[in-house]
């Protein structure tokens, strides 16, 4: 049973969404502000967190920033209906996905299940015979899916589930172009729609992390209007 942390200062959302998730077989922990959630996460991390952005004491952005200092745990943001800035900023800070308020609870459940499935693809030993589960070396890059481990020039790089899958998809075939649609299929469930901006934001975040260990990193190339390509160095 997966443990989902739901963090929102709207008690109606906490009550209704937690009831829906529990009916779907999840174990749910609820918090009405970011600081309370962080205190609990410091004791024991859940399997996934669903975070509102605007909250008292500590907002969702601050909480995500604290989490990304120590974990790649999947995170979904709940964003306001018309605030694209929140969506883009959240993705660039390391959120895996976002859902706009007001939202369909069925949609949220599907997004949660999709993220958990993606995490299992990386983590489960039963993929041992699949090429995606083998340690992959591409020049300065080493990726170990079973350990969710990435190194560049021998230095560790911590990636979220989405970032890992995108880098893996690009690096598997150096020199070949992956369109945004192809990357969406890799990183997201078929039932989940995301737009181009979401993929672009994840790629920008991925580049930023790689450049944090090597400021000359340039292996991921953008082909404007087409997609992205990994060039082995």
C-alpha cells in the first residue's frame, strides 16, 4: 500500500481527496501547512507528496525546495487555475507533475498512479532482463536504473523520477532525435496529457542539475521545433 502525503490548507480538499485516495487503496497522511508536513517528512518520508502551492507557515515551493535537498520522492503540485508561472516554476524546481484547481479527483488519482508506475519501472528488480534495467554508460554519463543512480564524470547527480526517465530515453540512442511527443510517452502514462511546456521545463531542470557538477555540460541539444538529442561526449 503506497503512502501519499496530501498537503493543503483547504480542509475541504484534505477531507474529500483523502477519502477518495483511501477508497482507491492508498494510505493517506494529511497536513494543512508546509512546516507540519516537513516535520513529519523528516521523521519518515511518504512514497509521494501532493502539495498545494499557497499555504501558511511554509508554502509548497519552499517545501519542495527542502525536499529536493534530500530526496527524489515523486511530487505533484496543485496549482491555481490561471497561474502558469506557478506551474513552470514548480517543474523547474523539481516537481514531477501538476494538476490545476479546480480538479477532477479521478484525474488526480490517475496522475498519482502514473507517477508510481514510473517509479516502479526504475526500481523493480523484475526488470532485470530489460535493457532499461542495465547499467548504461555513455561517455561521461553512467546510469543505474535499479539504484536510481546517475553520475557525470564520476560525480553523483540526484534526479527526480521524471528527469531520470527523460535522460535515460535520450542517452539510450546518442545522436538520435527524440520529439517532445516521444519524450511525453516515455515520462508519462498514456492516459495523462501534458503540454510541450512541461517537457521543456523538465529538460531545463535536468540541464541545470548536470551543470551543477560540470558547468561545461552540453550533451543535451535542443533542436528547435523538433525535439532533443543526446550527443555523447
